[in-house]
């Protein structure tokens, strides 16, 4: 369909389509690692306060994509410092996150991400997002954690009374033996006294298998074997370059033949 609709640029669009298929078919995008981070920022501009919060969280150099609430089976939680080393400037990064911004002085705001992990590592867990006003770190965090645990419990068929306090339901969930861990990361802050924008941010950040730390990337640059995806893309690009070069080399030869034919035709007409 792309080729039929692309006109004179079909070869370039077909090439782009093939590259897209190579990337998509080279591996499913199921993250194997995740880390948690948070931050708070203050600025006279709302957007800039969000930027400040991202800087504190260590994510300002990335392009964040908000995804929904599934925690991949077997996903490993790694320290924030280790996770940040695996992110590259400008990288599109998938994350479950929440934020809240407000410019009312002394107003307490919070953003939180909760996590619930099943005992069966072959099953998925849940992540939840929550933001609020007037809640402390502890209260907002418990609420987000409760959301994630309740979603997982209903998936696993655990019976519980939703009217019970979180502490009581937490015990029921863990005693069932089907939920192995619940936790949260929460950032709260009191609104700036001068009415500047205050933004709170909390996130679970996914890491793909092909992410390399800065140190590892340097070793790759000096001869370490590339990942399968990178190798396929490299070979595809090299093949395209070779085809282009071959076409360029044929053009002079073709023009020489055409010139010879023209010269012969001219001689015949003169005779």
C-alpha cells in the first residue's frame, strides 16, 4: 500500500517500511528491568517547574512516554543510580508516572506510584498512579499501593472486603500467598510561599534489553559485539549504501554508451 501511494519516492518509503519491520520483528518490547524515581521542582512557569522536577528525578534528558499499569512478568527492580546509567540523552523512555502542579502558597500536594507483584513470576503485576492535595507521603503512598494491590487481587481471584482499611487488606493479600510484595514511591511538597508553581513527580521507569550503560557503550564503540537488533540495522544500512554506490558507478558508463550512440547517429546523418 505504501508503494502504490508513494509516487516517485516509493523506493525510499519501502526502505523505511522495511526498517520499521526489522525493528518491530527483532524483539518484543517487554521490559526486563525497572527503577523508581521522584522529584520536586519550583518555578514561576508551570512547565518549567515540571522540568525542574524531572531534573531532580534524573529524567530531564529523556523523552517520557506514559504507559498503562502493567508490571511485566519477571521484571527486575534495579537501583535508581543503575537505571539512570542505562538511559541515553534524547531516548524515548516508557514509564508509569504521575505528577501534580499547583501555585497556591502552602498547599500540600503529592504524586505517587504504587506497585503490587504476584508470587508467580510468570504472571504480571500492577502499577498505579495517584496524585492528591492535602495528603502526606505516607497517606498518598498507601493509597497508590492499595490501588495496585486491589487490581492484582481481583485478577488473582483473592476475595476481600473493599471497605476494610489498607492495613487489614494488606494482610489478607499477603496471607493468600499470591501477592509477594507491595510498595510505592511518593513525592509530596508544600506549595511555594510566594505563589510560584510547585510540581511533584513520581515514576516507575522501564528499561529495555538493548539499553547499554555509558561505560558499556564505550566498550561497544571499540569492538564489543553489537546487539542482534543493532547488527541487523547495520547490515541493512550497509546494503542500502552499497546499492546506491553501485547505481552511481553505473551512471557514467551508461552516459558513455549513450554518447557513443549519439556520435554514431551523427556520423550517419552527415554521410
